[in-house]
């Protein structure tokens, strides 16, 4: 089944991570970068997660998962090393209408974390719908070789141009065509072979 590719403003949204190991730590980092308010529930957590609690970036409840842990969250990440616990988290989250990502059984959840390449305001997400995250990461890394840090400046330049166009009162079709043409030209300049003589 195809998935909807959608960027969500996670700023100040509550997220629950069930699990305290390496996968949980990676998901925690991604969610924190997105501005989410993260709670972790696990009998034990890695020191890297515990350090973030000390800084106030995350709250941790030591112990096993309980249904009440789902209260008030927008997203749940099931990342324990116990498939039965992950299945239970997924079933209860779906029952409550909460989005859930299941680390060891992507098909049990209803959303997945893509492999993301960031260049300033430009984000390129690659996903296999949870079927082969390793392939998504390899494709992302291949794209990274083609999309350099200059694209961050390109985003800022075109965003400023767009803001200016919006104040000029031109039609949407005109603005879109102009910005697409300019973007195409700037990308061509970035992609052109450099004279190293």
C-alpha cells in the first residue's frame, strides 16, 4: 500500500517512545530535531538517552509500557527488543487513533521514518514504506553525493524571491512559472562542471 509523504510540524507535539536502546536513541534524536516533546518509557535506557533527560530535553519513566502512557500523545514509536510489547503498543495506539511506528515490524504500524537528507531548508526523504530501510539509506547517501551544501543557499535565495513576488500581486500561475524557471537555471549552474584550470 502506498504511503502519504507528508511533513508535519512536530513542534511542541507529544511523542512517546517505548524502549530505551539504540533504535530508541536514534528515533529520539530525530524527534528532538523536529521539536517534538518526547517521553520515553523503558525498564532501562542507554546513557545517551539519560543524558538528554538531565538537560530537560526528554522525560523518562522507568518501567514497562502501560496503556496510560499513550494519553495525550500524537505519535508513538515502539522500539523495544520484545516483539510482543511492540505489537501491543501498536494495537493500542491504533485503537486510540494515534499514529504508530514499529521499529522491528513496520507492517504493524501505520507510519515510518524515512531516510532524510538535509541541506539547510531543503529536505529530501527516501522511503521504501518500511520494507527495506537499508535501501532507503543507500539511496539517500547516493543523492547526497549529487546535492551539495550549495542547495541550502539556493533555498534561501528562492524563498526570498518568492516572498518578493507574493507582495507584487502577480497571479499564482505566473509566480510558479517564474520560480520554477529560476530554480531550474540555478540548479543547472550548480550541476555544471567546474573549471579547475
